[in-house]
C-alpha cells in the first residue's frame, strides 16, 4: 500500500485537523484503507478501516460460501487503548495458510474501527456493525 507524501504526516494534536486530514484521504482515489468516518453531535468521531483484500478474504471464509474445513468464525475484539483512541477490530483464521509448527491457520485482521468511546456505547458500535454488514 503506497500513499503520497501528503498522507504520511503525523498527528497535529488537534482533533479537527486530524479529522480534516482523514476526510481528505477518504475523498482520494488513491485511498484504499480509510473506508468511513462518522461524526455525530456530542459523540466521538469514529473511523472504519479496511482494504478490499481483507474483505475478499472475509468473503472467502464465511460459512455460507466456504466448504466445511475452510469456514472461519469472525470475531470482534472490542477495545484496545491506542493513546487517546480506542481500537475495535475483527479477526478471523485464514484457512488457506497453515503454520508449519502448529498446523493451525493463522489469525488475520479484518475490519477495524478507531474511536473515542471507551464505554462501548451502542451508537458507536452500530456504525461499525453496519459497515461490516454492508461489506458482507
């Protein structure tokens, strides 16, 4: 994934500038990771991140499309602290790859959401789930 130099900047420390930078990325034809930004009154902004390759992998391993031994469970790991933000991610086992030592499929990252809601409010996660369902 290559991005132009304008997208390789560090955080300004100002939330409004950071959101503007993300909105600029969202409208770029080169962007393939920032998929959605939600800004609502009195709520922390949230950003949904994934690539088309991650979506293709999820489609390949969903139980309705895969044979029995290729099916993988999509798990949601609710919240990790990342500075002042929280990260919620989906994970799944990539059934076409096997570790030599354990003979198990490795765990891959699916859709990810950055947000400021450490309390797990319904509206924050609804946005994320809607993106997950939209992509499925």
